[in-house]
């Protein structure tokens, strides 16, 4: 007997909604049933792509063929649409951030539990190969004991000129990019508790929402993590920078250009001073080549289609979800701690 495809309805057919549609077309067993969007331009685009267009959200939710609903609207609408979908008997994937605060997320989780519908969040950057590579370096202790990690994304175009600039729609960089970088770090740290958070925000190009932020996270094992997002940076700093007692790892940008530099087990008995602009220094003198070794990054490959493959198997009761709701809640509460720290200008205790 041939198994029928899972059918997904897409609510919100903007840039990310269409990205999902293109991805889904390459996944065996999953098919787009149709879309709903309030913008006529997106409706016309869907028709050009020969995609069914529903006249209302209710019409989409009443289609018995649909097993799964993707919510890909502005952030402030995620909760209401997801709740309606689950109460209509549909499983739900929400774009990130899942909603605007932890109280709303708790309501969504309660609806999922009460209806028995599967509910998850598209934390797609768990599949970023730069993240997975640094996670491997950390877990395999290739640098010895790690004492600091820096994770950042920099751009120079400000916030895109749409709802992402507006607070009422859940705009700002904490909710846009922060949700990704914080999720990655918490996943990398596993069960290690996060003790304190200190954050600052920038409003260089936008006074309504944060157009950048820096968060200093201190974990119970003493590890310090700096997470930074900037949108007015015309020279970008490295995407990843990891410091261990025996070495350093760096990834420059999206192209996975980077390296590991570590000790080779040889000590320098006599350090030769180096001349700087106005004096000598032994502390900052470069190490001898024979005391260091350079290694290529242990690149970890991934396939973002595995997200939806997992969703289908969870619905079939064959797998556990790759993105679990307690993990999503932890990230949401961390974002709230960042907002509190920046607003009150203080260190916030977390766990």
C-alpha cells in the first residue's frame, strides 16, 4: 500500500513562507496543500506558482486533507493562528520566535497538550554547519577546557524595512537573530546551567526596537559566552571565536573559512621579546612555530530537510521531536532576561 503524502498548509506566504515551500518541494512524503496570505501580491505570486490559495484562514483550517499548518506570519500573530490551528485538529510548525513572551508560549503549550496536536518551532539554525562544527570542537575538547565563546552576526544595512522595525509586531534583533544564536549556545551547553545574564542594546538606526545587542552569559562551569548581533557594522568580526586552555578556534563567516590553532606540547623556555611601536613585550610575543599546530576545521555537514522529516516521524509516533518545547521555553525566558538586563542596566540571575 502506497502511503499518502503529508499535506501542509502555509499561513503567511512572504519570504520565509516561500522559502519553506521551495524546501518542501524537495522532501519526499510532504506536499504543500495551499497557502493563505492577506497580501494580494503574495496571492498572485502563489497562483503563478500553481499553488492553491485559500480565501481565509478558516477555509484552510477546514480542509481535511491538511495534516500540518506552518505559521509564517509576523511574530505577533503566531500565537492566535497556532492556537486556532491546533483547536481545529491540525499539527503546527511555527516560525521563530514562536511568540513574544513566555506566558503566551505557556498558553500555546497548554493547547497542544489539551488537543493532542504536535506543536514545534522552526529553529532552523540548529542545522547551520558553522554551529555544528563549533559544537563538535567544544564537545570533543579539541581546545582543552574552553573558557570563552563568542558568537556573533554583523551586517551594515540596519533592520529590513518592514514589520521587523515595529515593536507591536515583535520586531528587533533579539527576537529576530538573538533567538537563533541563544538557542545554539544553550544547545551546545546541554544541561549546564546558565547562572547570570548581562546585556546592552543599540538603537543606532531604529529608536522603536533594538537594532543590535550584546549579551554576556556566565554558566555554572565558569564558561563565559558573548552573543552579539549588530546591524550597523561595516567591518564584521568573526562569526565564531572559541578560546580554550590549549588552543583557539575561529570561523570567519558563512563560508566556514576558519581554523584551529593549538599547542604542540612544546614549551618555550626562553621567550624572545618582540618590538612594538614604543617598547618591548614578552607577554604578547608570538609563539615559535614548532610550539604550535594548525588544523583544519572538522566540518560537520547537515541537511535542513531533516527538520521536516523529523516532524513527519513525530506525527507518526516514530521519533522524538528534534526541537523540544522546554528548550524553546528556555530560550524565550533567556530573551526576556536580556530585555530586563538591558532595561534595568543590571546583571540578571537566570538559573
